[in-house]
């Protein structure tokens, strides 16, 4: 049914934007810009009562990985003390508003870049400011992303003492050859040794990122990565098929013919299935399309807030978030883009977010757009089930994804959205 794979949630979001005829993100932002005073008006009012989080962005990395085009830059020469001060100033400023103080936050996420390029002392100061100025729920999930070389067991223990209870470590592969292709520091052996040390020392939630389908990846390399995910005792694994982003060093190397990269759907699918089924057979379950968890070990509250379009305070240069329904992009001290938001579009994005979790229940899915779309969604689910992508869950009105369904998960989500939009339009036309 599908010929080109949407590899990420962002690909599916783009598919949705096309379906809605919506202007591209940056055009949309420019068309609907609002002054910061619109956010301040929200901040002076009571909170909505919905789950809420904080996203803190640290765009610096020691070295840039060859495949990466995230919002990051080399740390070289950056004044990290000044950056720490900027983040703390933003935390303090937000903390003064009633909207912030009157409801506890459920998740804090330090992303990047590599947040742990900040020293233990710098990160501790930020965490202290958070505890002092922002009400955090008792079970607040506090995640820090890191590369391995920026996070030893001592630093992890010091951050855990300040409330960090979840680490997300970018490993990508334990294969020496693969690490070289992807531009990772360390050997695979050292990566494994450090991961095991961290697992032993840190009692909170530990997740890692793995990339599959990188140039010339053998099934043996892939199988070994899967076995280590199981044996190392990590709680969750985010697994991504390598994306070649224009502008990355790897894309340039492929273009110049220095790196050979031949990948077709079957080759990618074989690697996906091998990795996915290996972990599922070892007790992992699907949390979202690109994340497998040991049951009960990683709630990942942050992603729920993000997909539900809940409030996320954006802090730091390059942080995106939203307050009271207004999307905000923080660029630098004193420079932020605010757009007006669109409740009608948000319903479709929330439906797309729900579909990331891989559970297809027409009644539940219809609640985002109203009962009139339930039949259209239900018929599409039946069709996708007939094609082997969805499997009915016994004694339930819901379907789960087959391994092929997980592989095509973002394409399937867009198909269901297409059916929902058609049903919604049909219902409106009949009014
Ligand atoms: S993958 Fe992570 S560590 Fe590597 S350049 Fe990108 S943000 Fe930095």
C-alpha cells in the first residue's frame, strides 16, 4: 500500500499539514505572530488544570555527529556560565507569574544539543532554581539527555541528588564500524562498559537511543545492538531508522560518493523487524512508534504532554513550547516568536499524537473530532487490518499494530487522519 516511508512523527506532521492545506511551519508562524504581551496575559490568569511540563534546551555539543541536523552547535568558545545564567533568569521570570505558581508541573525535559556539556555545578544551579521557583509535582519526571562522554557515574549521582530521575543517552550503536560512520566518539566496547556502569549506579529510569539501517549495517551488527539493549538492563529504547538530513556531514559524504548508502524498503524493513521483534520477544512493549519499554519502567510523561499539546514552558535558545494554547519559540535572551495557535488544527495534531502510541480504538480516536468521524475511522481501521497492519485486541474495541504496522506507523497515522478529515468534511457538508 505504501511506497515511501514516513520515518518520524515530523514526517507525519508534514503529511497532516499537506492534508489540511496548512502553510509550512515558519510561514504559519509569520502569518500569525503575536506580541509577548499575549503570553503575559495568559501567565497572569489561572492555569488550565491540564498536565504541564518544561522544556529546557541546551544547543551545544562537544562535537557534531555526522548524521545530525538537530538544533545544535559546537560548544567551542561558548560561555556556558553565561548560558546557565540565561536559563536561570528565564526560570525566575516565569516563576513570578500566578499561572506558573498555582499548579504543579509534571515533567521537566533537558534536551539539546547535549545538556550535559554543562558542568555538574551549572546543571545543579539550574535544578536548584527550578525547585525554588517552579512548583514541581511530587512524582515530577525530570529527564536529562546526554551523550556518554558527558555523563559519568559521579555526575549522574550528583544530578540524581537534585531530582533528576530519568536519563536518555544517545548511543546509536555499539558497532565500532557503525559508530565511525555516524561520527560517534568512543569504541563500542567503551560505550557498553560505561552504560553498564551507569545502569549499576543509577536507580532511576534509563533510556537509550539506537539507530538502525545505517550505511551497510549487517544483520549481525543489528542483532548485537538488540541483545545489548536487553542484557544491559536499560528501561527503554528509542529506535530510529537513520534519516539522512540535507546539511549534515553524512549527507555531504554520501553526495560526494565517499560513503556508500544503498537502502530500499525491504532492507530497512528487515532491520526494523529484526530489532523490534527481538526486543518484544524479550519482554519490551511498544510505548510509541519509535520507543520500546520494559512494562511499567518508563512512563515518559513528557512525550504525553507534548503529543497532547499540553503546556510546555520553553526555556533556552532554540526551545519550542506553548502556554495557554499559544505556541512559542524561544530564540535568544529577549527574542521569542509567539503565534496565535489554532484550536481547530490542534485537534488534528492531538489525534496524530494519540496515534503515535499505536493503539487504534475508533471510539477513543473519534473524541478528538466528534462522533461523526467514528464511522470513517472505523472503516479505515478495517481496511488497514485487512492489509495486515492492525490486529484486533481480544475483548476490546481496539486494534494494535503488527510489526509491519509499527514499521509503517506514521504512514498509517496519516491514512487514518485522511479518513477522519474526509468524514469531518462530509459531516459539515451535510449540516
Ligand atoms: S546527535 Fe546529539 S550529540 Fe550528536 S550532534 Fe546531534 S545533538 Fe549533538
